[in-house]
C-alpha cells in the first residue's frame, strides 16, 4: 500500500495500519483505476513474490508507522525478511526506508540485500553532509533520493561512487531526465512509466528484464 490511508486507491476509508488483513482484503483496489479491474484485491507481499518470482526486480519502501500492540517494528521487518528468504529473492530485492532502526534491522536480517536510506525532497534544502550522516549512522548501502537532489546537488552521484554507495532516483517520468541520470551513472531509476524510460535508455538501468537475473556475485 503506497498511501497511509486506503481512500485513494480502494473503495474503503481509513488508515491501513489500523486494519486487519481480512479488512484490507475485502476492499476493491481496482475500480478506481479502470472498470476492467473491478473487484481486484490488495495483494500481500507473499502473493506478489509468488506470482512474479525471479522474473522481476523489486523495490520495497518500508515506512515505520504506529506499532500494533504485541507486534513490534522488528516483528514486521522479520516477516518481510522471511518472505524474501522463502522465495529466494535476496539478489532481486532492494529496500528503502527513512527510518534508521529499520535500515539496521534489514541489514541484520538480509545482509546480502541492498538497503537504501530514503532521502525525501526536504533534504534538497540541506547540505549533502546531512544526507551522508544519515547513511553512515544507519549503515545503508546507498540512497534512494528524489530527482531534485541530483539536480540541485551536482556532486551527489560522484561522491556516492567515491564512497562505494548506490544511488536510486525517484520518481522519474521524463525521458530527458532519465537519460541525464543514466549518463551520471545512477544505479536505478524509479518511474511510473518504465516502458517509456526503457525505450529511450542509452545505458542499462535497474529494472525488470525478460531474461533471468544473474547475480554478479555468483
């Protein structure tokens, strides 16, 4: 679920963190998009992994929200990690989070999986040193940053490479911006229109490919 509330993309109302799985599963999550998808339900992470398997790469954004009684943030991260491990998708999954503790938990449970510190648009007003302090404190493998960060801080990607850190940029729907970012050497581009971005791509980018993924570490 992208939003904190289910109102925009389902026929329900309220905060998703205050709903049980059964309540979420009762919601129609398709009709807002098109009549063609009336009655489509919200999938669980296991269902997504089971349907797509290793034919896709995954970018999962984990946001720390209110804790349900008897179910901690560690429990939530453990459930996610167990699902990734069960499906054997450690090399195909990347995570982003704006919470230091969550990043550390993910690296503890999935040490070989890419975990990025999510840098929201507000960081564009801060110095790059502030961003790197966040990365260093959390132990993240790199950053998932708004494209304005790369636009306003023109040394960000170069510095990332010097530090041995990855850079994913969101949300890029312009072919011109994606070309520019690829030439700068970003590791991944997040887009609402991946087919458009890939059609003009001059450099390989992180995304879903028809051929099976081969981990370069193997």
